[in-house]
C-alpha cells in the first residue's frame, strides 16, 4: 500500500468527486468536521473553489493524502484574514475517509501542513477541535500542539453541546521579533481600571 501527500491549487471533476466522497462519508459516519449532515457535491465543490483560490493567492495550502492513488484524507491551513494576523494560520478540515482509519493519514496530513506552513514563513498554527474528539487531541499534542483555550459546550450538534478546544503550535519567529505577551505598554494598551 502506498501513502502519498499532494498539494493542490486546482481540482478537476474526478478529484472533486474523490474529495467529496471523503467529506460526505466522514460526515455520514459522525465526523466532527463542521457539517450537520453529509454535504452535496455542489456544496463541497463550492467550498473547494474558495479554498483553492486562497491557495493560489498564497493565503492557504490544501493537502490530499492518497492511498494507492485514491484520495482518502484532506486538510488545509488558512492564513489569518487581517493585517495583524497574517503571520498565523488555522488548520482546518482534517479528515480521513472511514475506510482509511488507522493508516496514519491524519498524522501525514497534519505533519505536512505544519512543515508547509513553517517553510512559508508562518509563525503560529492554530486549530479547533471538538472536546470529545480525544484521539485527534492526542494526535495534535503528539505533534507539539498545546491547548490554549476551551469554550465549554460551544459546539452545537442537534440538541447536544460539546466543548470547543483551541490549540496552537509556535513555528518560530523572525530574528529581531519582540515577544511582549501581555506586558503593559505599547500600541493598543490601556491601563488597568481601579475599582
């Protein structure tokens, strides 16, 4: 069995059908990837058009993992949309087809996205994951991501609610970068209020 990672900036109808099958079947199996019900080919194709335009503009990277030549997993990073967030990106839509679970495709895709983002000069990667997705959280932690926030019961699936867990991975900062954290002073600061 061969596992390969490919980077897309365009997708023909055949490739779109393979990607749709992954997304559709992951959602049908209960996957936590942002859809309430399995999306149509047209909906996935429209999403793909948006993502691939961002790729061509340099604001995203989209990876597909193939098993024996067939797309079985996908994922992307998307750059922050405003000037103060251009140095960071969010990893999104990591999913592997149910028939390909256990083949290490999630790790392959995420490792590829991390290296691609680092090579592209990004400084920080972030991602959100549903609180009950313990396997994904363990994978992200194994790759160096750390939890930086959790909003309790913020993800709605029908009448059920789940935690929204945020994780981050520093990729490195350019020489001369000043890391201020939460230090007082500087642009945008305000003094503490006295009660």
